[in-house]
């Protein structure tokens, strides 16, 4: 049985995967949505760093003794998921990055894109990145109700997890993976994700939706995740 470990991006917790998880379970898969330290029901002090989020993922896989694991990382979560993927060894079946940043040794989530505004927000909010306002979700294939659901559940994101560098013992390109590009958030993967797709172990899939497909197109996303299991 394939075990999907689902990790959402900034501000979100395991609850973001509710509809996707239900679809995957109905297809007979093991599904394990994960809330990272410092977010949602795991809010608290001290605030975690990047390594804590990697350890959250690895610990969950080991605690449940999961095998045949598909690690799924959305947006920010691509960075800790990529690091976890090279640490769990033969437990891993595949990595799936959902419109996500790809982990590169020595780079942080904020590396490679204009991030001065994010860094300023973290400094102004005692080390946390506050959720963006509703207007920032416009044009992403989300209904008003879906935007409200995201913002109602969102919690400030621990800033250190965004600024601290990834530590990779080997490149992510060496493990099998699928990159899901959400076209309303840019037509092509960029930066480290584009480099990753040069590997013959990685496959590109596109979705005609915005950056939060677990809300805008949960059933389509679940189908893509199911199909990723049989990708070459």
C-alpha cells in the first residue's frame, strides 16, 4: 500500500488536505497529512527552525513505520520535504512537489526570488510571517468561500524556517519525483525547480489552476497524486 505524507505550505496545517486525503483514502491508499511545528494545532514557543520541520517529517515516517512513501510538499513545504526525502532512504517511493520550492543545499526558501518584503514582515512581527490578505489570493481559481477557509485556518509562519538554509547530503534530482506546476501561478517552473526537471528521474505535470490546488481542485489533485505512483 502506498503511503502519502502530505505537507502543506506556509501558514497551513494538516487540515488543508482534508478533501484530497479523503479521495486518496477512498482509493485504498494510506494517507498521513502532517502539521509542521509552530503551525495550526502545533503553535507555540520556542519557534522552530528549518531543521525542526525536516525532523517533523522524518519522525512521522519512522513513528508510523511507513514504507512505500510518497512525500508531498506544497509551496514552502517543498524545502523540508526535499531534505526529508534523502534522509528516509529505501522507505521513499517518490517525491511530489506541488507548485513548490525545491530543496537545494545551502539555499533557504527565500533564496532566488525577491524576498525583502517577506523578510521585513518577519522582522516586524516578532519572527513570524503573517498570512497575506484576501486580495493576494485573487486570480488563483479560488471562490470567496475557499479564500475565507484558508484565512480562517491560517496561522503566522515561523520565520526561521523560511530563512535558514537546507542541508542536503545529495541532490534531490537523484530521487524519483513529480513536479506539479499550477499554471495560474506562472506558466513554467523556475529556479531550482526548473533545474530539477532536467533530471530523467523527474516528471512535470501541469494543472490549470492556482497555487492552492488542494482547495481549488482537490479531486483533480488527488487524481494526479494517484497517477504519480505509477510514473516512471
